[in-house]
């Protein structure tokens, strides 16, 4: 907006400009992050008292959640990995126990064949 203020006897005109530039800009990750910006004015008679640049980033996907809810996102990701680690751990444990039981049964079968408890084979 534009307004006028009275200071002493003179009239000073103040104006605020909002100029959207670089809409849809995406930084190239191979080149690194953007660290500076240069603004030039084409009219030499313009007096600038103050200037500022505001960057509004619009994140999508995981970056959006990591920016707005960092602790919640961290907790969800950690829980996800812990869940799958437990699934793999229990599957591995089940597989190992299954192999142990199979080996133990094989050993028992060999022992049973060697020892018949004092009875003949036809009494089984």
C-alpha cells in the first residue's frame, strides 16, 4: 500500500513493494544451496531506506513433514525402522530355532535306531 506521513513541514512518500520473483524455482542439489541474492534497481533516482528479502519455501512430501513436525516425523521414522528390525529379528530367530529342532530330531532318530529300549524291533 501507499500512504503519506507528515514530518515537520515536508511530505514524505513511503511505498512498500512486494514483487514475487523466481516462482517455481528449484535449487539444483548438485550445485549446493543458494546462499546469496543480488537485487539491482534500474532507476538511479530511487531512494531506498530499507530493503528485505523473504523466501517462502513450499516443501512437499517428507521434507514438508520434517520441516513442520520434526519430532513427530523423527518418532514415526524411528518406529518404522524398529518395527522392521523386530520383524527381521523374530523371523531370523524362528528360522534358527526351526533349524535347531530339525538337527535335534535328526540326532534323536539316530540314537533311537541304535537303542531300542531292550525290546526287539517287532515289538514297536
